[in-house]
């Protein structure tokens, strides 16, 4: 079926999104993609092609978006292997294709498909590690960047620090990710009250996958002198080591690993402050930080070369400390916990900042504007160095 409408900028045009997975698969990029695509589907034909969780094809309609899940036969370095992806892309003609990166498999399949639509990329993060595999994938990714009309980057700080983006800065546009912000957020007061009854009135909240770059080991150690209870929500490979660290430091009375949690409202409502202790720029954005800010929580984050300290700003919506510094993290948490009025001030400023700058509606409006600009531009010779194009 041909999805192409052929409309120039200002008219109806069709959109094809390519990502690793799609809702109900959990993940920050998957949440972002659904939020964007479902809003675009209110005005434009939108399709998403992603990997399935099993070895068969499937197509469904979700929030007005046609979602094609291509059979997955395996996974290499967290990248789904989908032999049918190239054909699925080739058969889904659209005026504009938008790919979430990093995703070398999608890059290879798109280039191989010969798709003629204009191309926009969102560079969620650089590829870190995996040196052997990158010898094969990096040339493909570079070719995709050359082919793209525009590369969306989530923060100026990440753009300035990215070696992968450096050759393509002239075609980059900075558009922060946005979240769904309800007009009213009643939360779950009974469940929140139960959490405070159980863990006390000074709750420090942290949420994320239990992996090294999140810095949760630093946070656990920082809790030692802090008069509060840490609730750590998430699962992952460091569950065992973090549990052992809690026992070693004799912190079981003030640190609890909750594990995975479907509903976060009660935790946001019960908490006094939110901490994002990431230690490297592998934490490219930290979408959960925005969710905490939208709930009115002050934030303690780290000064890493990514969007993290741009979202919650030191001295405005919380405090920012050096990454990996146990003492500085402990001092910042204690400073806020001892000052309820300042916590309230930062929390209110955080909520206002999200509503003014980081909503999904605003993000979608900005991205659609980029699409229209791209569609209005002439087709270039993609074999050349794309950085020579001036926008």
C-alpha cells in the first residue's frame, strides 16, 4: 500500500517513523516516539516500522498510528535483527522518513531500501563502546547522516560535546524532548500517604535502569549521612551488586530498591526530592527528570555533558553537583531536605519550566515545522558531503 501523498510543505504529507520498538514496549525512546507519532496522526497519515518481540510480522493501529512490527530473529548488542526490515521500509513510501538513532540496523535497512522520501534523524545519543561492531556500523551511520536533510538533537550541550555530530553541525536542529503534561494531576494521595507512613516524610526518589552509567552506586553511598529514605525504582543487571552494596554499607534501614513499578504517580507525590545521579553522558537526556519536575519535585542532578543539567538548572529548579562525587551529592540532598521552603520554591519552578518549555505538544509543533522546511527544500545529491548544505 502506497502511503505517499506527495504534498509539499504547507499541505498534507505522510510520515514514516522507524525505531527499535514501539508501545507497549517500555523505554524512553519508545515513550517519546509514541507521544510524537500519536500527535502527528491527528493531522497527517503516520506509520511506524519497528521490531517485533517475536519472529512474526504484525500490524496494528494505535492512537491513529499504523504500527508495523517486523519479525525479529535475534538481537546483537541490544540491536534487534529483522531480515524483513528493508522490504518493509521499501514498501512504505512516505513523503518524509524520521529515524530514531542510534540504530545501525535501521540505518543499513533504510539505505538498502532505496527509499526516496526526505530523511530526518533524531540523534538520541552517541554510540558508546562496542568498538569491534562499530568498525562495521560506523560507515553506515555516517552515510545515513549524509543522506539526512536534518538531524534533530535534544540539547545544545550534547551537540557541542558529540564527536559523531561534529561533522554535521550545519544540518543539526536543537529540539528538546517533551512529555505529556496533564492539565490536572490528582495523583494517588492514599497510596502516597501509605508510602510516607512506611518510609517517613523525607523520601528521596530515583528512577532508572540499574546500569553503571546511572550512578546509583554513588547515590547509595551518599545516603549514609543523609536523614531520609531513598526509594530506587528500576530493574537491571546491577540489582544484585546494588543490593550487596546496601548490605555492606549497612543502609537497609534507609535505602529500598523497589524494582519495576507500573504507576509512578504515588512515588512522585510522596517524595521530597528527585535525584538523577548519572555519571557519564550515556545519560543523554534523562526524560524521567522531566516527569519528576512536572510533578513539582526539586531535582539534584549531575554536571555531565548532556541535556541533564540543562533540563533542571542549578539554583533554579534544584541543585547540580559533579558526577561521581559522593560527598557533593550527600551535601546537596541534605541541603534541600533541611530547607522545605526552598524545596517548594524549586519544585514550583520546575513544574512551571516543564509546562513552558518541555511539553509534548510544543515538541511536536517544533518537529512539524522542521518537516515542512525540509519538504520545501530541493532534493540534493546525497553522494556529496551533506555538511556543505546551509540551512
